[in-house]
């Protein structure tokens, strides 16, 4: 008796070629449902509709098609168990050797801007996952294919061995379970977002499709890969690489840090240069070339081998400046054609365009032993109208604007974080120190004489007044910090005595 294949796919890529090979090369008989059956018929291939095979019509507008004992019995029957085969014979059920199924396009549907809940619900596949899981469970006897990229390998297995190997079937079973798991996760995630709740869900799952293997992780002995969430590329998966080597794990981590900083600034041309996820230079200018030059000059030693993010397209003037030093990556919303030709002189530099640099993940996930931590993204927008001026001296409009700039940058520096800035340019950055005064000293030392008349931002409160006194001695004129220390009054008093402006934001921005 000819082997039997069940084909029921939403994504019809490669379907006709696969089906033709099954019929003409390997004498398979085909059963199929709905649009898949029609596509096969239109291609001139012999196919029996599922409804005709089961003797049960499709009902409920197509919601029930393949949920039938003749389908699931044929998939789940264990060929090595006589009673299973007797049950098939007694019920006139044929064993199904191949199941080719992919699912309703739920994720594609929910990405549409005006999709309704009712429309999304109708794209939740029921029969498809049931067949995938049944076939994957019975991989000892059945092959399951859920992705068109598997078709050629399956046909090669048949050509070489007549029957696909057990190893191949088990590998396909794993892909089937991963496919249904990812599908269910997408549905659960979507429905979670429809619930009017301010808390994180009781169960949180993460699913992704591997975009590519990376050469290694943070270090050469660590394996690494890059995964995309969702079916439609967004974020870095949607970026276009104009030139340069393949992106590394560390490149992507630094690029994301750069994206988070640059997303803070939309009103003026802004550039940031990242090293090891911390900004070594961030600046605003009248043009994007001027902004980059200011950011580079803020710390040219650290900028060597850095990651550059720009919030305006790369023009020829900026491209010329970018080629004057060694950089790992550059990302911008776009790139002029003439600028591309200039950048080509540095062919190893990875140049990417990402039109939407502002959209990021809604949560952050961090693995720990035995589980993982989830938190809302720290995407709160700074609102100076909510800031509290706690000193006698009031800030000038220029000082307030500078404090806002420094505060936005400080938010993205590893805690304990201190940023000194002037003329919308970082002059000194103290990052990741074990005590705050240590970060203050590093930032002020880096700023040097330029600290005179500058402002200082701190991501957390000052537990003592020593940092205020150190800042004032270096010439700092204004400080912005969250406030909230039991000894805030000591810092306020020191600021008043030294003639500084001090502002409390009421918001802390630790970054670990």
C-alpha cells in the first residue's frame, strides 16, 4: 500500500514542489484540507480532501476539520504494537507516515495596527497544533515537517535511505514541539497584554527564532546565538547592514546600549559613543557632524574602537569624520549615498541603518541560577516640571536644560553613575564604582578644568555631603540627583553654603 502524507499548511512556500516529489518519486498518496487541498489540485496533483477521507464535513466555519479519529489514529498508531494496528484495521484507518503542517498566521495577524481581539482569536489554530504534537510524539514511526526549510532535507533522506532515519525524525519532532511552544507563547503574550493589569503575569515565557549563530559570546570560549522575537523583524532584526564584518555578541550588546541612549534625544542632532555599554561621549550639536565631533572629543582615547549611534542620517561631513579613527560599529536612521562611498574606505566598520531607533523592549529579562528576573523597561520620560529645586539658588534656563541633558545620559551609565556635562556634551563619566564618591572623582578628573561652570548628574542619591563638596571644589555649578537619602539635608546645606543649584528628580535610575 502506498504511503500516506497529510499536508495542511498556511505557509505554502515549497508546498507544490514537495508534494510533486512525494507523488512522482516516492508513490505517496496525499490528503489535505481547505486551501492546501485546493492549491494541490490547482497544480494538477492528486489529493483527497480530509472531509472525504474522514467522512465528516468541515463544520463551524472551518474551525473543525482534522479533529477526527481517522486522522489522529493514523498519526498516533505505534507500528510495533499489534493492538494499535488491529485498532486501525477495525476502524478502517490508514497509518499516516508524513505530517506537513504549519499554523494559522497568528503572529502576523496581531502585528496589524487595527487588529481586533475577535480577528486575533480566529487565527488561533487548534487542529494544526494537535496534529503537530501527535506526529512529534510518535516520531518513532512518523515524520513531522513544520517549516518549508525542512522539505529538501526530508526528500534527501528518502532518496538516500528510502525511509527517513530515526535521528532525522527525532530532530523534526523537536522542531515541531518548539514550533507549537512558540506559537502558544505568542498567544499567551498577546492575551496577557489585553488584560487591564499593572502587574507582571503569573507565568512569563520567552520565545525566539535563531537569526544566526555568532562566532562566540562575550569571550571566545562561550557559545552564542542571536534570536528574533516575533515573526516580523523589529529592532535590530530589522536593521540593514550596509557594510562591515558580521556583528558579534558584544557588538549587539553595545549597539542596544547606544540605541537606548540615543532614543532619549529627538529634538536636536545627537551622537553617542559607547564602550562596554557605557557612554564615553555623548553630545548635541547644530548638525549631526558637529554632534559627533563633540562626542568624540569628549574622550577620544576611549572612543577608539567604540560603537557610534546617531539620531540623524549620516551625511558626507559626518562620514568623513567617522573614517578618521577606528570604530567597531556605526548606526543611524539612514545614510546618504555619498556618505556610503566615503565610509566604504573603512570596509571593516559595521555600518547599520535602523529607521526606528526609539522602539525597544517593554521588559528586561536577566537570567539567574534557577530562574530569571523580569522588570518593566526603564523608559520613564524625564519631566522637569516634576523636579524639586531644593536649594536657595534657582537654576537658569540654560542650567536647567544642561541638567536635563546630563540626567538623560546618566540614566544609561552603569551604577554608581556620575555624568559631568557642559554645552550639551559629556565632559566626564564615572561608571560602575563601588561607592558614589569614587564615581564623582573619576568623572571630575576626566573633566579636568572644563568642570568649572559645568553641571553634574547622579543616578542615585548622595548618602553624605562629601560628593557635593568635591563637585563644588572642581567648579560644578549645579547638581541633579534623585534625592531620598536620610541625610539629604546635609547635601542641601552644603550646596547652599557653596552657592550650588541642587535639584531632586524623585526618580532613581540604577543600571546594573
